[in-house]
C-alpha cells in the first residue's frame, strides 16, 4: 500500500509490515507506477481501462428532474426556469438536512443507536408542522408501500423464471 505523504511517499509492505519512506525525487516515479486506473503498459505508454475513449463527466446530483416531473403532473402546461429549479433544489436539500438532524436528535434523546422509520416520521412532523407534516408522512408511507410491492413482484417474477428453467 502506498500513501503520498506530501513530502515523499510512504510505502507499507504487507508481508513484513515494514514502513518505507521514499524522498520526493523517488516518490514521483513510484506514484507514476502505482496508478490504480491504469491497466498495463503497451509500447511504453499506459493503456487505460476504457480503451482510450473520453469519460463522460458525472453530473451533479440534483432534484431537478423530479421537480420537473411533479410540476408536469400537477400543471402540464406550465414551465419552470433553471433558476427556479435551483431554488427548489436548495429548498429540498435544506428540508432534507433539517429532517435528518431532527431525527438524529430524536435518536440521541431516546438513547438508541438505530434510526427507525418512526423517528423519520416524527422529525418530518416536527420540521414541517401541522397539515403539511401529516400530508408528507402519508405520501411517504404511500411511496414506501408502492416501492415494497414493486420489489416483491420483481422477486416473484425472478423465482418463477428460475423455476421454469431460465
């Protein structure tokens, strides 16, 4: 295992558990040969895993797609700007963080180690309050039931496929 320690390279041998420190001049060459994303050498050059193709950038995770889908379910003729989606996305992250911190606080108060669904429900009611909290909990329960039913049907279909000899 090799670790770049800023000034040099620290190498830990697995078999002897010996720690070897390499100065900067040698660390750069050692790091070049310890690249996990490289497959092997091909004519003096490293050959990448994806065959030399460029990798696609991973997009930033966002609720934007789901905000747009819900908007189209409610008002199919109304659009939304990118800036408005960013505002809604920030609001969603803020609410998720508040619910998570409140549920964490509830677990600490009750001196337990495991976060349960009841903690999430109680935190949701506390953070959102009143009618909005009740509605959010009922919609969440409905989504969980729908997800569970889908999972069960997928398991049953795989079992029937296996029994048929597939």
